[in-house]
C-alpha cells in the first residue's frame, strides 16, 4: 500500500516571556494548517509567576519546556537558548520549516538566517511586533487573530467590530497587487492575488480585517468586482471608475 506524502516537518519554538498561554489552542490549530509540529519547545523561567500559565497547558499540547532561571535581571537566557536550539535543529537538516512564536524583534536575525538556508519561517506574535521581525518571516500571523478564532464556527465570518484594522486599510495593498498582475480586461485570479499579497506583506491576513476568507473581505471593500463563473475560479478586478492608487 503506497504511503501518503508526509506533511512538512516543523519546529515550533515558543518564547514564553513574550507570548500569552491563551493562544495555545489557536496556535497549534494554525500550525496544523502548515504542517506537522515535530518539535514543540517553549523557553522561559517556569519557576516564576510570569510563565505559570504556560505550565498549565504544556501537557495538553505535548510542549517540552526548556527551563531557564533568571539569575540576572535584564539578561534573557531564554532568548539565547532558543537561538542555540534553532541553529542546532536547522543544521540537523530534518525540518522543512520553523515556527517562531514571539513578539520580540530580537529574533529578526534568526528568522533571516534560517531563510538564508532555504527553510521557511512562520512567525507568530502580537500586532505590536516590530516590522523587522514580521518582514523577516515568510508569513507572519497575529496572535490576536488566533484568539478571535477560538470557538467560532467554520462557516461564520469574524465580527468586523473585533477586527484589528479597518477594511479600508486592505484596499491599497490589493490595488497594488492588481496593478502588478496586469491583464487585458483587468481580471486577476483570486488565488494569484492571495499569494502575491503574502509576498508583499507577510502579515496580511483577512482575519485582521474581520473576515475568514479573502473573497469576503474583497466584497466588503466595495472597491472591486468579483467574477465567479460556474466551473471557473474566482477572479477580481478594480471597479470601473475607481482610481488605481
């Protein structure tokens, strides 16, 4: 009996000092969409109160804690240990991608170094995460979106009232993609638009604007025409009379 192709092997490395334990369920659901979390490690001082919440969910998600005692105030031994482990795992050659879970810009160089090796990096952090770290990742997911998704029905769209950014903020980026993908009549495949959006902005996510699907977000902007003929993929173009910029 032939074996099914194996999902990409991922190393999930979590900075407990800069990540809330409340995202644990949403985090591993999101990681599962990307591949198999073969390594699950978390770094922090679990003897203190700051990381205690994580200690309560370690067993549920089979996360291996890497205890780092805070011997000296202001010196982050956890970050150093995470970087050392990441480089060891990288050079093992066993992984197809890394998930770095932190809102700390200190991991920017680590993300860039892993990608230089031809390995994908998926970042997870709060919206306040510095742009340098977000741009260093192939894709960056806001952890606020993981919290918003928790417990929602798959068919429901997220509430626009709980979105991190207004719908209008997505329009300039979508227009830029359409301008780059010029066609005779202006129609561009929605799948192509989605891929190019992530190339331009690794942190682009319809959930940031209150929607699960890119098509729902695009319709809500009221700036684009959507075409979905039977048996053909969805395509979009700028509405006639709407300025390209």
